[in-house]
């Protein structure tokens, strides 16, 4: 009969006991490995689920990008740009008449222009109305008029353009 020594024991152990203990250890290691593989598989499934969710968010965001303005501008009565995005420049032709040039052309003239004006005073007579009089793919012409219909220069003009 052959004996092996268990380093944690003073007495020698029968080889069959060593072999049995080894099988128990191997079985425990396989169980641990199986649990780790199952955990990794669960993590992969979770990551796949998160990937699908992110993909859904990207699709939603992409569809909403069309709701953002393509360009915008805020300029004063002298046609000096205060803030802009996607606007090349603004030219004032005469009192109340402005041409706004886009940095990148629109693909067609089916875009939406939204504008507002800020008068120099809070007096109701100084209220100003903004009219889009000409839309092209490279620029837009606007007029600003007072409540009596006369061309006038507001203190500030704000424009948003949606494609």
C-alpha cells in the first residue's frame, strides 16, 4: 500500500484518500468554473441588453436632431452679429431690411424661419414685426416694421432656421 503525506496533517494518508480528496477538489474547481462561466454569460446578456437600449437611444436622438435648428443668429440694428451658429454674415440694405447669409446652403427652400425682435424701448409704439420676404438656399431676406407698417430698426433681431 502506498502512502502520501498531507502537509497539514501529522499522520500519513492512504493514497485512495488523497485521490478522493483530489477528486473533491477538482469537482469543486469545476463547480467554481461553471459558476464563473454562468456569471460571464449573464454579464454578456446584460451587456447585449444595454447595447440594444443604447441603440434605441441613438435612433431616438437621430430622429430628434431634425427638430434642432440648423442655424441661428442674434444681431443688432447695425447688422452686427452678437451670437450665431451656421450663419456667415448679415447685411443691412437700408432701414429695416436685412439679408442673412447661411454658412452652409439648405438643400431647398422648404425650411422654417422663426424670428423675434427686441425694440429699443418698452413703449408699445416701438413694437416691431419681422417678415420673411425672400427665402433662398443660401440666404434669407427679412424686413422689420413698426405697428404703423413703416420699416424700422429694432434693437436686436433673433432668427432660428429649421430644415
